[in-house]
């Protein structure tokens, strides 16, 4: 006779294991990001741009490696975190020199933001796939707005850009944490970790722009 109690227990173990492994990957990626930021603190901006391109090459390569090799996928995730740290290093160095308080404020606000939205996304039973599609198109519109703002003077464009970015990544954060709960595929952990890390990083950069911009 099929034991439904055992099945529920098995599902719980699978979910908890996926959550633990994914968040471990997120933490490790964040650690490599910090290492990359330290390594790249004295590099030229051109090196940062190359690292940025390399980071996204790793991110796209992860999708092809995911179905072939877990080890390669994890290695690419680590390389992504390290290269992204090098790419963002000039921005972090600037704020560390000009306004270190903004870094701490952005870090604290990011922790609260991700904890709150992640908890809601993980707990909700409502299908958030529609929200993810909406957030994707909104992100494309935001990027277009950012390009226009380079050539056209728009009052408070930086603040508008950052606030809208936070709204958009609130949607992505909700969806990614719901995926983390619903998925039963342990092999998806590196890809989920990459998505969540990108949520955290973008939210941090938007908050950094807001807190740092208040003193401009």
C-alpha cells in the first residue's frame, strides 16, 4: 500500500535539501564576489568591462552545462561570482572612498528586502509565473529608460531608475523563491542560486544608488 505520509516526508526532505544547497551556493557565490571585488580594486575600468562580459558568458554557459555536468555548472557559477565581483569593484571602491556609510545602508536594506520578499515568495501558493513575465518586460523597459536618460535630461532620473528597479526585482525575488520551494530537482540548485544572487546584487546596487545619491 502506498504510504502518503512517507511521500510527504520525502517531498519535505527534497525541498529542504534543495533550499539548503541553493542557499549554500548563493553564499559561496557571494564570497567569491567579495574576493573578486578585492582582487579588482586596483584594476582599470577596461578590465572591469571585460570581467563583466566574462561573467555573463559564464551565466549563459551554465544553462548548457546544467544538463551535462553538475561540476561544470557549479564551477561556472563560481567563476560568474568572481568575475562579477571584479566588474563591480570600481563602483564599490568609489563608494567606499566617497561615502562608506551608503555601503552599509545598502547592505542592511538589501538584507531586509530579500528576507521579506523571499519569505513571501517561498510561502505563497499563488502562481507567480505571470509576475515573472511582467517583471521581465518591465526590466527591458527600464533599460530603455536608462539609455534615454543618458541623452535626455530627466529630473531625478537616477532615483526613478533605482526605485523602479527595486519594484521590478521585488517581482523577480518573489518568483525565484517560489521556484525554490516548488522545484524538486536538486540539479537545478546552481541555476536557482545564480538567479537569487542576481536578485540580491541588483537590489544592493539600486539601494546603493539611492543612499549614495542622497548626498550628491
